[in-house]
C-alpha cells in the first residue's frame, strides 16, 4: 500500500461497483477495499516468477495493457505511472488519466535505473528498448484529460506528451497517525528500495555520522544497500501500516533524498508529528515548508544537492534546530492534504469532465 495504491483505494470508494484492470495482482498485498473488487489481470500475471520479477517484463507491458477488453465501459479512469494511460477505451467512452508520472524509467530517471550501476548487458539491451518505449509512450497519450499528482508532474506531462494537466495532490490518511510526546533517537526511511530513491545517500550519511537509521521497505537495491551500511543502520524489510505509523511517530526525523514526483512520505511523517530532511526538488517543495523559508512553521529541512555530504549537513542542521519543529504544526500541514479533500477534488474533477463529455456527445448527435 504505497501512494498509488492509496489513491486507488479512494477511487474504488467513489465507484463501488467498478472492476479493476491491472497488469499484476499479488493477493494479500493491498487493502480489503481493493482486494474485494473484481480484479482483472493481464498475461503478465501468468509469466514465470512475475510477482517478484515483474520489472524484467517491462518490454511486454504495452502489449499487456493493450490486451484488456474494455468495450462494456463508458468511463475509464487510469491511475498510471507506466502504461495504464494507454488502456484501450472504446469509441465514445471518456478516458481520464490520473498520472503519477510519465514512465519515469525511460524519461527523466533513465540513468538512475539503467546507467552506470546497471550491468553492461542491461545497458546495451535497454538503449533500443527505452527508445521504443519512449516512442510508444508519446504515441499512446491520447486520453481525453490528464490530471497530475503535483505541479512537478504536470510540467513533466506537458514536456513529454505536449498535454496540459490539472493538479490534484494525492491523499494522506491523517487519522492513521498519532504523535508521541517524546521521540526516540533514530532516523527513518520508508521507501521502495529502487535506484531513483537514492536510499544509498541516507545509508552512507547515517553510517558516517554514526546515527541510528531504520530502513523500512524492500526492492532490488536491498543487497547493495546492505553492503554500504555500517553498524548503526538496520533494515526492517516490509512492515504493515500500523507498524509504519508507530515508527513515524517515534523517529527523530525522516530522511527523503529522492527527486520525488509528489512524495507521500513527508506528509505521513508530518501527520505523525515528525519532520523530514528532504532534497529540495520535486514534489516535496510543494507540500513541505523548509526551515527558514518563511513565516509558516517549518515541516522540513531541505538540502539542495543530491549528495551524502549535503544530507549529512542537513542532519546536523536539524539536530541544532530540532526544537523549532512543532508536532501540532506538522500535523496541521498534513491535514491540508487529507483523504476527504482528495476524494472531494477527484469526484468534482471526474463529474465536471463527464458533464463536458456528455455535452459534446449530445452536440455531435445534433
């Protein structure tokens, strides 16, 4: 249940009878609200070891999403960070795309996934594959309307697809979190362990400063990160929502070194009354208030270069100013992005676009 799945959960509540079409579903990994729906999967579901090695099937994703039969539907809502926006809506249907990002691993973050840290064979294979996927991605951006998860992503949608996009920020479920009176002496990372998240910076910074760091998450970077870690860094693997909420509340601060499309983690930390030490680019700049950035109470310490040294300096700056972070103010900031607000904005946007679509359709018949 990461940020995208939490958005899907709300959309499921808005459309309680609608089925879900997805490339792959691993039962038991998402909330009951999602699990109880009719879930239609693609042929990727039946490929060898798909649950753990689905990333290796990336070149097949366009064919997989094209295989869905959506002829019975007059409204298609795609929640897309890869290929879902290319779902084949039938003629006359309205297709609205809530876009987490254009396919980041073939656009802005190609080097993070397939650069020098990838093996030679992977780099050689991915060059023509990525070029083909970029062409396909542009050619299949024919949805009726895009909405991005941040201004950062709306700009990327315009740059990649040449399309305008509204912005609706994803939700943080503030009620899941409860601040504690006195935090404990550890930093926290909550993240998929994939290259672009740059968790290596957090691991190296904590190791060099000899600060305790707990890392929650799984992914292909786990082994490499473990080799970088010193004795103060502990990897907890996957943890359920209740455990993660407790860790947020008890930590000193969350470390967030990625250029994120939006970044639900800093808002979840704020809901638990804890600040974030974040790279000052991407979505975090839209949701967080930096220390010294203005009259509002700070919710983050920003660092401007994506390096271990810059993160270490941010940690030391935070430790010298920790008393300036008020849990009540942090929680108030998170409430601006709460779940009911997201549900209301999504419903209004969908209804407005549907009304416009029906009006155009009636005009065309006249």
